[in-house]
C-alpha cells in the first residue's frame, strides 16, 4: 500500500508493509525560487552526516529537478515518531517505542546542531514576532477577543526577547520545522526529514518547536464536550521533559538553555494558534494553543524569578 502526505512545500511518499509498519520514506521537496541553493545545502548536509554513521541519519540527495524545482532524496528506513506516540500501551500509556523514540530524537538533534556548517538563511526571531503581531490585526476584525489575545501574547514575547538574549547566543544550523512527524525511528538510528526550512538560529528554536508539537499531539476532540481539548497532559508533559533532558544530557548547553527552550515553545504555540485560526476561525483550537503558550511563559517567569 502506498500513501501520500502533502505539506506546504514538501511531498512525502510512504511505503507500508502488509503489517502496517512503515518500511521506507522517499522524500521529494518542492522548493522556493532559490531552489538550487537549498539543493546545495541539502546535499552538503547529507554528505556530512552520512559518513559519521552515528545516531542521526538524513536522506541522501539523489538529484535535483530544476524545472519544478524539486529535490529528490533516497529512501530512509523507519517508523514516523508521531505514529509511535499515537499507539497506546494500556489505557493511558504511550507505546514504549514512542517513549524511547522521544529520547532518541532529543539526542539525535544535538548531532545536527553540533555540525560545523553554515547556512545562507538567517532565522530572525525578532522579525517573525513582529509579523505575528501584525497578523493579530486581521484576526481581531473577525474575533476581537482572540485577536487581542494574540497581540498581547506577541507583545509579551517581544518584551522577554531581549533580556533572554534569544539571538545573542551562538547561532547553529537548525531544522526550523522540528516536530515528531519529521523523525523516523529505526532501531538505534534516527532519521530526520525535510530540511527546506533550515537556517541559522539559536538551537533552542528546534527544541521548543518540538516540545510544542509534542504537546499539541495531546489535543483531541472530547466525545462528551464535542470539542477539541488537551487530554492526559501529564503524559505529554512527561514526554516533553524526557526530550529536553535527553537533549541537554547529549550536548554542552549554557545554564539558561532550558529557559530559552520553553520561551521558544511559547513562540511556537503562538505561531500554531495563528495557523489554526487561518485554517478555521470557528475552531476553538487557536484559543487552546494560546492558553498553552501562556502556561509556558509562566514557567519562564517563574524560573527567571528563582
């Protein structure tokens, strides 16, 4: 059986065995106008990572189709981490392979951030926050209350941005779209997909984005309430801590890295809330995501005070 999942600029074709396990993933990324530059960067990345034969694996570039433009990559073995996390082990637990996969993903991500590579794209978080503040204006015309919450959250994030030295730290190559569905678990190896958003930024950006995406997996529609809600949050927040602990154990990070990671988690929740609102302004998901962003900021403020 063959299925296809389409993202904004990426086509991923997944091949499944009869038993339902993912066998391999073939990735063809549809690139922006500077596609040739992205192709060169992806080729360099695959050449650097592959010979190391470590815990991180990236797909080797097979070719470039300039007329589309599209990068075609060789297959990667493994099971997408988000699928493992949706499998349960009993009524409340996560499949043990999902738990191990989260820990493995944290350690593997440090390999990417530790590469001695540069990227021509710079991820300006300050500029992105300003765009987020601007996007709250049209949202306010549709839903004044929700738009005001988005604008207020963007203002608070901007206020915290300079004191926490978000972009003053060491810039490393980052994935910039880091979430469980981008990780393939295959034994002791971890594959990482879709580098078309990659650039230079604080590595805490990837960590916070992954943590927000992980918690978002807990947002499900309640049969009784007939609306989405975050359920079994202890389970998802425990997985968040496991991921962050694994990352920090596997690399040398500064003292305030955890604080920065949680700030970036709030940043990711605001971005996700605005995207959810753009998809469906009637959905309560955007409001739920803003609530989670506020919880993250409370954690940052509490850690800063202590």
